[in-house]
C-alpha cells in the first residue's frame, strides 16, 4: 500500500506580494496585480506590462550565515529560495535554515527537493560590463581579446548563477535537505511535474518531506523579448494591465509574463499528523503526458488537445476518481486564444457536457504566466480554496467560450472536495494534479 | 526499501549514442576499447586565446541521416540534433520500430538534456549596442531597438531545456509522461534512474531516456574557465583529460548524446525483445553542503551509491565494475575515490573503476547516459574500458582505475556514478539479465 501524501506548507512570491496570504487576498478581492514593467524601461518593447515581484530583498529570506551566497543567485534562484522559506514557515517546520539551535522536524536524509526551473537569463548589465572590455575600434566584439583578458572581468562563480539546478541546490543547502533531489525543466509544466514526482517519492517511502514546485523570472530584456517574439503575449493592453489577460474570453488576445515562485511542502500523511501539522489538502492524483502535434511547429497547440486530455485521464485514474468527482478546475488558462481552445477541447473530451457546470479558475489575469513557477502557485491556490471552501473571484471574462463556466464572478463560498490543477507547456509537456479536501 | 509486490522489473532493450568518438554505439565502443581519444583543438568557435583551446567535439555529423521526419527539426539546436540521432538508434536497437499497435500513451520520455546554444553573435552585438558606458548598464530602450529583427524566433525558443524532449517525442510519436531534468553533470543518469522509477511503479510500459548537451560555445567555455574547472593543457590536448592522474588539471568539455530504451519486463517479454540488462538500483541525493565545493567526505555520493545498492539488494562485493564520474578535476577524483572506499570498504580495491571521460571528454548532461551504455557493452563483451592518460598515479588515489588499456573481465553487475555541480548525485546499477 503506498503512503498518503498531504500539502502542509504554501510559499509563494508573485506580483501580488510575498506569501500566500497576500496572494489570497488579491484573488478573493478580484484585483489584478499586473502592471507596467518597472525593472527596466519597456517603452520600446511591444509589450510593456507584466507581473513583477516588487519590494523584495533576498537577504531577508536566508539565514545570516548564508547572506554571502546570495551574490551567486540569479533572480530565479532568489525567488525559489524565498518561496521555500515561506513554505517552511507556513508549514511550521523547523530546519537548520530557520533555527539552527532548535530541534529539526525531519532529519536531512528524510527530506527531498524537486524544483522546476526555466532557462535562466544572464544579467545583461553584469555580462555586458565584461563584454564591453573586448571591443575593437569600431565597437565590435573581439573574441581574441575576450579569451585572453575580457572574460576575467566576470566573477569566477559567474556560471553558477545560471545553472537551472541551482534553485534546488541552494534550497537543499539552506534547509539541509539531503534526500532525493531533482530539477525539472519542462517549461510551464515544470512545477506540476516536480510536485507529482515528489508525491511518488513520499508514496514509495524514499522521503517524508519534499520541497517542490518551481520558480522563474523572465523579466530581463532578452528573456522577455523571447516571449514576445513567440506571439504569446498580449500587445493590446499596455495602457490597461489589469484587464490584459482574459482567459477563455472572446476578447482574449494573449497572456502576460509574471515572475513567480511557488514552493510547497509535501509530507507523508502519517508523519504530518504525528507532528500535528496543519493539512491544507491531500494530493491524490497525478498524471503526465506529451502532446504530439508536429503541424504546430512548436508554437501552435493541438486544437483537439489530445495530449492534455491524456494527462487529466491519467490523474483521474491515479486518484481512482471519475470526472464527476471534480468540483473545480484550475487550468493553464493562459488567454492565448488557440491554447485556450485546445485546453477547452481537452477538458470537454474528458468531462463532457458537465464541463459547463465545473468552474474554471485561472491565476493568469492576476499574476501572469509564472513559467516554471506557475504550477506551484496554482497548487498553493488550490490548497487555499479547499481549506477556505471559497472560490475566489474570476475576472476579465465577459463572454466566455460556449460551454465553459469561466465567466467573471465575485468571490463566493463553494463546497469543494476535489480540485484539478492542469498545466501545459510551450513544447508540449502536460501535467495534471488532483487535490482533495483534507 | 520498497516492498510493494506489484512493482515491475525494468530492463534495458535499446541503446544509441552520438559522441566525439563516433556516431554509433559499435564504433564508439571499438574506439574506447582501443584507448582512442576524441579531443582536438576547438573548431566550434575561435578559442585561440581562451585559457582552454580544445574540446571533444562531434565531427561530420548530420542528424538528417538518422531521422524519419527531418521536416520537424529544421530549427532544432545542436544538442537536439545529437539527441535525435541517438534516440533513433536506441529505438531501432530495441526493435520497437518494428512493433505494430504500440500504445503510445504508455511510452514516455525522461531526458536529462541541456539548454540549447545561445545565438552568441547577435546576442553580444545587441548588448553592446545598448551599453551605456557611463551608467555601466544596458539601456533597455536601445536594447529593444537593436533586438528588433536581430533574433530568430525559433532559434530563441529552441534554447529552452524542454525542446530536445519535444523534438524526440515528435520524431518517435510517443505521448506518455514526459520530463526533462537538468541537474548539471548528473542529469542523464538521474533521468535514467527516474525513468526506472516510473516504470517500476507502472506509470508507463516503455521509457526512452538519456541526455544530450553541448556547452562548447564561447560563454560555456568562459563559464567553466572562470571556475578553473577545465584543463588548460593546450600543448597536449590529447593527453589533457587524465582522471585519477597526479598531474590532472581539470576536465575537458565534450558534447553529444546517449539514449537508452527501458521497458517493464512484461512488456519486453511480450514482444520478444532482446534484453541487454536489468536495471536494479537507483540512488539520488543532495550534498546539501556548498555551491562551490563537494562535501569533503563525499556524503552525497556515498548516499547515492548506498541507496542504489540497497534498492538492488546487493552487497558491495557483488559489483564487478564501477563507471566513475571521474572528471579529472583534483577535487572530484579525490572525493569520488574516498566515497567509493567508504561504501565498498575492503572490496573497493578489487573492483575496477574507470573513467571514459579520459577519452570522450565530459558530455555534461549527456555524460551519464553514454557511460551507462559503456557499462552495457562491458557486460556484453566482458571487457572493461580503460582510463587513458594514467601514467603518473596519484599516491592518494589507490583504487584499480584500469590504467591505459582495456581489460578482459566478466561483468555481471555494473554501477555508474554521476555527480553534478551544486551537489546533486546519482547512481544506477545494472545486472546481467536472468529470467
């Protein structure tokens, strides 16, 4: 018999602020946190809005003894480290990273860490400061100068800021998590895949505690430009960011990028109850799949959403539930029209006509698409919805796609037993999680 | 460990590789047994003044000779092209290409592939055009103007580390659970170990697993040179990769891909597959020590090896061969040796431990998969590949590193180690298949 797995700590950093309470307040109030970009001057970019994490200093989120190491943290790493700190505190766990003097809740060998990460963009100021030392008289880059001297202007540890596994590495060091450890890089599906794999590790007994979820920031000119060039971001709402992202709406014109860290703690039910933990939800189902649609050339989704449906069905089978048991769906809901239709087709094929009665709720209008952090943020929100028995407000959807329960509505009480969290990535990886009321 | 009686046995049924020593498994193997070295001066870019001017590059390779759907991969990056060649070979080697009515939702992928290669020229030019030397900062307005039209959307998108996965899934038409993990130099061993767990628990019938990577580009070499991780023996690059040698001075960057096909035993038997070996143990751990250093006692590697042995139900004396991580850095080889001694005790000195990185260079994310393939071949042919360039033993390193020449030895159980920068450690164990 495999062990039951529960969610005991929620750590989020999003445009809505630091911590799950700030995010919950924002979504229940129905207020979007998307805004004009302040991190750099976006005026010559086709898109000028995003979900930025503001007023955030990493030094507050690491032990004093670890502050020096923050110098080798790219923004993505900072978000993961701070989200993990929030999750541990929210869970009421103690690790050497919280209080080295007090007894720790779990030994290092029983604690694992699977974190989703994206392609980390190099800080352009730092890199170009070094590159600019190696130019010829015309201002063109000179590789010979760079090789012989220029590169020495980069700090020796430069590379370590940008390896995707460093999100997990810093978290494991701070919290002395010595068990199974992994870094999953599957675009927006990364977090949900890392949560699903962490669930399996606890089920089979290889750890009692897992840090999982993910973090990513694409708010760097290069990374941001890449996103714009895929055509996935809305260019129509630079003056009205709060209404920019309209999932499943006839007016949908694309998504927005958000910075996000979403790390949750999973524990074995038996060890969590033994320590008297608050349990926010039980994780009961997980399934993954890959979309095969070569006709899309990597940038267009399968209109039938067959791969997405396969992930949902696998999660339902794993949870031993029928589609009728699902009370709420948190889909990717990116507000990219073709992707919304693909996801809707997938859901329709699984849930049939009942889909019209199951609310669809997307976090994207509030905090944007948090990339590798998205599934962690959504799973944290799903846990809150189950705990509070509340469906937060839905915004920016006045004319939903026919047959979908996605229309704007204020926050209200709702009887929720099972919530499906679904993530799909640019690239084709899909992951579905099913959470149950604790 | 796991006492679930419903769990599946997992076997390896196919392998394929693209490396600096050849574009197929048999050629690579013959070269490794002959002690040949794939290192030469770097040609991918002008490295003439770099601290390290050589690498182990894949040469004369055209992925179109391997794939059935070249039209899907026109924009694919270098690492993805390596992966496609290796995956197609592994798929054909497994015989799955001849099976009708495959349930493709039950065939998954778990890769440990690296990010794609940056469009260095346009990237640097754009940054320099936007540089404000007085503020020592990028002017984002100028940057956006310079970037307009400078970058190719596909080339940019292909850099994401899930794109290799997407291409291999499309090429083979498989739609089961799909993952890419990127745990630095441990990635493809980790991928194979995780694929094994997915099959063991029944979430798929077949998993294609392995990795692909190339960091032989200006910023990749810059990054490793700044870390002083690479050998700088420019006057003798062919002897530069010298794991366990007293005069080792760092690793040598390589590139390529290794892919294997893993199946549940039931699935392999039902289709009459040729079984190469059984995968019986996997261990994963984190050093949780420092970003820059390996734990001096090797507690992470020790944890990974012990976990794998425990899962396999083996005693240290059962291991016939260890494929070392063996990078050729001072620190790695010392600590790996210490960790092997801690785990294997008195048996350590009688187990051959070799590093094919002495010949192939370090394929980073792809290294572990290629090394596991060499373990499969060692088992098949009862031959252990050598650690070349080992003429000056390090007095502190006293294991049997199979110096300089391949050795005849029956291998029934082999263990393969991979350790990543930042302290992610993975070990897998395979055994000769016995029904």
